[in-house]
């Protein structure tokens, strides 16, 4: 009897596995179709100076405007896009949308720097730097208007190659931000070796600062590190006035969070910028 129940369990597991694989393949196919039909669009979340409330930049965030399922968030498609390598094409599309947006705003007399996320998989593609150079060159924007956000993921595999690529990107004139800072597993020594301009503190550090003194201690240390390394600092995930107040007291100025703005469709951000 024991044997039989084990078989049943195995059968159940494999059924589940098949279901998972089927779901994965179907998502992959839908992403492929979505890419062909330009359903992936950039929304933009403003970054603000918390003292003045002024918008000082924005981050491009991919959204999937699916013809049959509405607006789909990155949590549902980025992992599959990473796994299948489709993130490369997706990332290029978001980058060129961001470049066009910079130009469009420029024509309207608005100057707003944009950040674009680069996945580890996209970064690792041979010819990645040429690809970025091509997109920027074609668009005709001033590269100083653009910041690329990378995570520790990109230099865990081959530190030397990643260092080379990052310096080549800097030579193109773009800035580099380290995203989700503080939640990775690598040592801090990379901060010394790699040419970052900006450090984005992950939102897990913001979440509990009003309740947990240990989070305040960690945040204080990160802020002081970032300042001493002469990096720009952005704090992610500010949701409440109390958090804002505390962060300002800690000397944090630049923030991104739902308290200020959600990620917005380009047109909505444009009218916001024109009003100011
Ligand atoms: P990320 O780069 O760290 O982007 C910030 C995420 O935090 C965004 O989620 C944003 O909507 C969310 N966020 C901002 N303020 C708050 C807040 O106050 N509270 C909370 N709870 N969340 C806040 P989103 O748009 O869902 O994107 C999730 C992740 O997906 C991004 O994290 C990024 O890693 C990835 N992603 C999004 N677009 C792209 C893309 O074009 N390329 C690549 N490679 N990755 C992307
Ligand atoms: Mg980011
Ligand atoms: Mg982040
Ligand atoms: Mg993230």
C-alpha cells in the first residue's frame, strides 16, 4: 500500500510539473507575441527631491499592455523574460522608448534625466555595449541624460568583464546606478572598483524605519557610506509621511515612492511636468 501511495504522489508531482512547464511555455509564447505587437511599454516613476517636492528624474518601468489581459506587472513577466533570454529584446525596447521620451520632452522644453533597468542577462550578451551605443546614437539624445540601473547580479559571474563593460558604458557618457543596494550577497569591495554614480537603497530598508531602530542604524550606515564615496543616493519605497520625515532627518533627499508618485504613463507624467 505504501508503494502505491508513493506512486500516486509521484504522479501528482509530475502533473504539477507539467502544469508549471505548460504555464511557462505559454507565458513565453505570449511574451514573444507581445514583443512583436509592441505591447511592452515604459511607464515612468518620478524621483523627487523631498525638500522641495520637485521632480528631479524618473525611472522607466516596463508594463505589459496585453490586448486580452490588460495591464500586467513586471513580477509576472520579467522572471520568464530573464529565463528565456527575451529580456534582451524587451530591455532594448524599453531603452529606446526612454530615449524617444527624452527627445520628446526636450522639444517641449523639459529636461528630465531617465533611468532604465538593465537585467544581468541583457548585460551579459556579447556586444551589449555596442547595442547600447547603437540605441543612444540612433536616438540622438545627450547620453548624460541617461542612467542605467544594474544590480549586483551583473558582476557576480565575471567581475573583470563586468568592470570593463561598466567603464565602456561610462565612456559613452551615461551614468550607472547600483539598484536594490543592500539585499545582495557580494562584499562591499566592489563599490571601490566599479564606476557607479548613484546608489539606490532597496525598499526593504525603508519599510520598517519608523518601527525598527535597527533599520535606522543600517540606513544611517549606508547613507554615510554613499556620501563618503561621493555617490548620489536614492531611497526607494517611501510610502508614508512619517517615513519621509525620518528620512529627511537622516539626510536623505532624493526618493522614489508611492507617497509621491506611482509609475505613470508617459502622457500623464508629461502633463505633470508641464504644470510645474
Ligand atoms: P526596481 O528596478 O527596483 O523598480 C522599483 C519597483 O518598486 C517598481 O516596481 C516600482 O513600482 C516599485 N515601487 C516604487 N515605489 C514604491 C513604494 O513606495 N512601495 C512599493 N511597495 N513599491 C514601490 P515594478 O514596476 O513592479 O518593477 C519591479 C521590478 O521589475 C523592478 O524593480 C525591476 O527590477 C524589474 N523591471 C521593471 N521594468 C524593467 C525593465 O524594463 N527591464 C528590466 N531588466 N527589469 C525591469
Ligand atoms: Mg530599478
Ligand atoms: Mg530597486
Ligand atoms: Mg527590484
